[in-house]
């Protein structure tokens, strides 16, 4: 993959596909981690005299403008972080985008409105997607792919546009790929993966692939209850995907056959309901009352997981251990994060809710070797899939 510094950008219009998909409370950004991660690439281009046109998506507006998903608050925050004005186009490829682009000078930055306001961005129809990509590519001379959180999507701005312009990978994408290669190509051992989050179905592929690579697999969060049920235990009202029980039993058998230490919770916080102030008790993971639901791993599990991480040389963590958004049920996620911080291992936080939890819990981001900006992209890479956005960046061919 060609890097950013291999492009001659001075005096040229550079379209940067960034990942600025941040959580909003109204117009207030509640976690600006992805914007901060995008700044170095944009700053590099500004300092080298490029006219920088940033494009990104936010949320799921489903192909039409929706003020709830406007990137206007992101433009304001990006300008603050850059210490430079950021012109904001109120559309993607329309009159405002054209006028904003025409007004740019060397070393200036503009942000286009939400890509997903255009139906062609996510279209499954190749022709419709290509038509929109052509309009987007016409705004620029060069393309830089820096939105790692979107590279697993075959979207116009990620997959089609780099086929139309001379292109390179931004610093963020190159850094993410370098980290993921460390996890997949001869990782230092013991290699431990910690998986959590709500649904086991989101991680079936990555579990199947990781069972051939890891020494230990620690399972927490909502997905753990499907594993416990697969072992024949009562899980009460806890999250459960009954249709996946057969596959999960297969994972348990394969882990045993391969000698992989697959570790499940031994105790949980069983609550009366799903609420921040719900009454709860600590119970054995094998004896969850039928009228309660597990919302976090318990104290013995926190100690067990920490002990399984203590001698690790490589750790990948994706998914919280409980409902970390509720203070009463954030302790398990905090315990895993603190075990990683205390470790001497190469530690990777796999984006998404795990990265959000680190910031929400006030933990030092520099306590980890790397915090990814792309949860889904990281998982698909570890699953062994070809990511369309990376494939497009790796291909130097430009369509005429």
C-alpha cells in the first residue's frame, strides 16, 4: 500500500476519506476519539500545501438528508483540533460542495456533509454506486483513504473512488494494518484474546478463525450467556441467542481439541432488570436465577480474567464485559482494561464499544499499545476476510 508521503500534494485537491462517525447527544459530541485520530493525516496534508476535502459518514440516515446526522458539529470540533478554519459544505456533491471546493486555497480544509445522505454511497447497485463515486472523485485530484473504521464496507467513498484517482493510505490506516499484522503474523505468545459485547453472532467468524491461532480465549459480556447455555446452565433473562447454541457447542469442542484455554465467567452480577439502578446480586455463573439477567462479570471472574492476562505477550480485546454505560455494571470492563494496562504485553483495544469504554471510564489511552478506530473492520481482518477498502488502496491501477 502506497503511503501518504508518496503523493505529491502541493497545490492539489486531496479527497480524504476519514472516519468521523462519533457519538452525538443532540449537537454535542460525547467522544471525539475518531476525530482526534484523523487529525495527523489532515495536518500532514495541510502542512504540505494541499487543498484538503474531507468526507465521512455519521450514523445511518439511510440515503437522505437528516439534520440529526449532520456533520456540522464535527466540522466545528475538527477546526478546534486543527487550530485551522474548516469550511463546511451543506451537501456532498451539490452546489454547496462545488462552491466550497472552488473557494479552497493551498493549506486549507473543507468538510463535506454526511456521505450517507446520498443513496449512491451505500448502494448495492454497482452502477448507482459508481455514478455517485464519479461525482465525488470529480471534486479532487488525489485520494487518501484514512477511514479505517469503514474499510470493511464496499461503499462508494471507500471502494469505488480510489479506483478513479491516484491514491494512497493515510497514516491511520497504515498504523492499523501494521498492528493487525502483529496480531495475525507470528504474534508473541502467550496470545490471549478477550471478546465481549452483546451478541455472539457478531463474532462467530472471528472466533472460528482465532481458535486456530490463540492460546487463550476469554469470553465475557452478553455473548457469554450463550456459551453458558451451551454448557447446559440456566441463564435466566440474560441475553441469549438460542439459534447459535449448536455453533457455540462446536467452538467449545474445537477449543478442547486444540488445547485452547477457553475461559467463561464463573460468577456474574444478576440484576432484577435492565436499568442503571437495578437491584442485583453476585451469583455463580452456573446458577443464574430464572427471573434475573446477568449484566456484568462478577468479582471472581474479574480476578480469573486478570490472572489469565498476567503472563500474556500479545492481547486483543474487543467488546465490554458488561453494561459499562451503567456505573453499577462497569466494574468488569474496568477490571479487564486495568489488567491490560498493568500487562507488559502488546495490547490492542479493538475499537467500537471497547474504545468508548476506555474513554468513558477515564482510563489512560496511552496505557495500551494501540486503540483501534474500527471495531468491525478489525474483527473482519482477524477473521481473515478481504476488506474492500484495503484492497482498493493496495491496487495502484486507476481507471481511465
